[in-house]
C-alpha cells in the first residue's frame, strides 16, 4: 500500500542511489493523500529509493533542506520506492 510522506532532503547517498529525508509527516489517506497527515515523533530519518534511473537523475539535483511530499511504497524487502514526489517549498496550489 502506498504511503504519503513529507519531509526535507537530508542528503543523497550516490553510491547506494538513496535519498535520505528528515521525516516529518505521514498519511495513509489513499489515494490522494490530501488529508490524514500525522506528525512523525522525534528526529526521524527515512531512506527512499528511486523507481528508475530517470527518476534518480532528477533526484540528484535536489538541494539539502528542500521540503518534499512523496508517495512511496515498500517493496517487501525493506526498501521504500518513490512512486511520485513534489517540491512543496512554494505556496500551496489552489484550484481555479
């Protein structure tokens, strides 16, 4: 089952193709993840992997501290793969 994740970029581990996040919130409110956000207690970190090499190339350009909202899914082997992600550093999107 996919999970919504919010956090900031902590660092990028290039040799393992892993994005580490300062994990701040999570949501299980599928499928849109517009509600149900809960704070993650403490100083949590989360490792996520890209779903393919094209996504990895885009992740390499992210800067430390950038706030992101991601939808991730566990592959059953303990790895969380990014299904989608969005830079949320700007103002919230408001539908017209």
